[in-house]
């Protein structure tokens, strides 16, 4: 089932420092990459850019190659727009940002969260999925249960359930 991706645009571009003359070309390149990603994965995509300092008095929305682009209105940050969208979509969305405030708000509403660098690898088509921990080689004298409490059971080499669930969700992208 396709998921709605909500992306913090400037965060994915490498921070808010890209605001000079190259910002327009960087945004266009990002939108081109997102359109190609949408064509491959069939996810609905919304990318949000800051417009709070030089933007218009109303929120500006447009569609480019199947990608919805939102510029926040003057006085409103992209973070606030992303949090509002995460609240609206809830568990049916994934939020791409490395901003802790956005991550916490999105998780509170049940959204799946990916870091900007983590998603950038997926966007380029590389498999930058979080690698599973390698199996630990044991010395003949090592106790398999060392470091574990007396009541602990299960495979100590297996990732925690929460990490395995996150890896499964991440593979969908």
C-alpha cells in the first residue's frame, strides 16, 4: 500500500544554508529526483519548503511532475506545516527530516520517521538500509550469556524487535 511521504525540503537539501542563487536549481534538481522516485515507488509525495521570511501571505501549493510542493506562508515555518500534515495523515504517512522537533511531533501522531540522510540514500537508488549487526565471533572461552541478566532468554545476536520492525518499514521505501 503506498504511503504518503512528507519531506522537509531544505533539510533534505542539506540544511537551510542553501538560500542563495543556487537554491532554485537545487530545488528543481530535488523535485526532479523526487518525481523519479515517485515513478519507481508509487508513493504520494509532499515536499515542504520555508517561505516564512520572503513568502506570500498565504500558503502556496503547486504540483510538479506528480509531486506536491508547499511553500509555507510568511510568518509560518515549514516545520509547522510538516507537523500539521503529520497530524492530518497520522499513521498513513512517513516524515523525512532530521529536525528533532519534527521527528518527535511526527512520532507522537504515529508517523514513520526517516532521517534526511537515510532517505537521501534511498532517493539516489542506493540501498542504504540500516545494516544488521554482524554476528559476533565467540572466543572458545567466552560465555554466551555473559552480560545478560539471569532471567534473559532468546538469541543475544538478534536485533531487538523494535529495530526489526523499523527495518521492515524502511524497506518499503
